[in-house]
C-alpha cells in the first residue's frame, strides 16, 4: 500500500496521529521524519492496528530495532486513536 487514499477513514485518523507523533520524534532527534518511519510504514501500522510489541514486529518494514526504539510510543498512539 502506497497511497493514503487506500486507507479507511478510521485508518486515516490513526495514520495522521502517527504522522504527528513521528514529527515530534523527528524534532526531538533533529532528524528528517522519514528517518524515523516512512509514510508507507505508518500506513501499514495504521492498517495493522497492532496491540503489542510483537504485533508491531510483524508489520512489514518494521524491524526489532525500530520496535525497541519506538514501539511503546507507537502503541500509545494506537491506544489513544
């Protein structure tokens, strides 16, 4: 999936919250946002609706290192979406 238009309305809300979260993390780390996660990864997370860190590792393009670094934050965004 490469297009926002492929997301359901609920998934778009989650995706936008994840983009806001990513922007905050990128600012804190003084990095471009795409270094944290690409948009396609955020779309996959929004569609997958992971509930655990293990679930996140099963999302395409997200490895153990990203889960260790950002997993708790992502799960908090998903929980509050």
